C-alpha cells in the first residue's frame, strides 16, 4: 500500500468518526447545547434564591412538540440541576428509580430558571414526565398532554429535594465493599414528610430503599433526617450487618459501617 493510499484511508476514517453517530448513544435533545451560554451545575442541586430570568427556546415545528417542565420546590422556587425526562410510557416497579432507556424520548437537567426543555416527535401519543436523580426522593412521574405538532406544553412539577446521606462500607479486614447489597429504610415514621408526589406507584416509604454500593463501597440516599433500618451484605450476600441509623441530615459527614466477618442472625436484628 502506498503512502498516498494510507493517508487517504486515515482521512476517510476521520471523516466517518466525525460524521457518523455512535450506535446505542444517549437520547438526543436539541437543547442539550444551550445558546444562552448557561451552564447547569449538576453538583449543586437545589432551589435558586432571588429573581431568575427565564430562558427563551426555539418554537417547535409542525412535526415537534416542546415540553417545558418548570421544576419547583414547596416554596415555588426554581430548582436547578434536577434530571428530567419525557417518556413514552410510565415506568413500573423498580424502573421508577431509573426508567428504561427505550422508553425515554429525551432527558435534560433543569437550569437556574428551573426549566427542563425537552423536544419530542409529534406522534399524537401520550407522554409522561419523570423527575429524579441526586437529592430527589421519591422520584416522581407525571402524565403529560399528548405530543401534538407545533405545540408548546408547559407544566409545573413539584420536586421533592432531600439531603443526601452518604454511606461507606468496609469489611472486617478494613477493605471497601464494592457492589454490596444495601437496604436503608425508614423506621418510626422517618420520612413521613416525604409526600407521594406525582403518579409514583406504590407509595411505600420503603420504595427504592435497596441499592448496590459502587466500586469504592459507597452509596448515596436522598432522605430526610430520621431513624433508619440498615441491612448490608457483600455482593454474594455474606457478612450481613443489621443496624439502626439515627441520621441528622448532615450531608458533610459520611456514615461509615463495618460488615462483620460472620453474618448477623435474625435474632440479632435490632428492630
């Protein structure tokens, strides 16, 4: 192969890499890149104090429907950095915590104005809004108007913002516990101020309480202050720990736990 042919192949590969989208990529939203230059700080989820100017968005075409989701807290303040999605069907069971990708039209975090703008194909079919992510508990689902061409649908959604409890797990040797099976559920009315917002299925305080720790043995739960029952095991179900946790809502201090060498028995469960 000549140097000229080699150079042509390299240039062709580069053009393909730039011009062709990757298969199985994330859902696209035309407002993913904001013309306003505003940047949403996803690390700073919460209400925005003071007056905020509302952004302007392009009008939908005859084949599009624009959903403007106005995310607000109990005091009707804009909430920034919250993940919002428009879905083709409401999530069921544990999918309420993270809707299945094939049901997602597009997703967008809310900006400082508390608005999550999402464009949908105008297929005339019903849609649902999902609001969740860090600091949001419980995740909420709302029914939206069907996607009709050329329409802008505005809807105000109350977002349940909670402090985030960070739990850290080690085993009896001091090593972190990756992929641990963790349950963190309320006791004695803890979380009683968490309202059944939106069309969340079930309505139980235990909903979404069981998760996996990450590779560093850490896990986060957005929860109000209160008393919680903790059940934690290693990935294979061994070294079970039972504990009652009195959490004061202080996000600055992680809650650290050590799993026993031998699993605790039901008789040793403290509640």
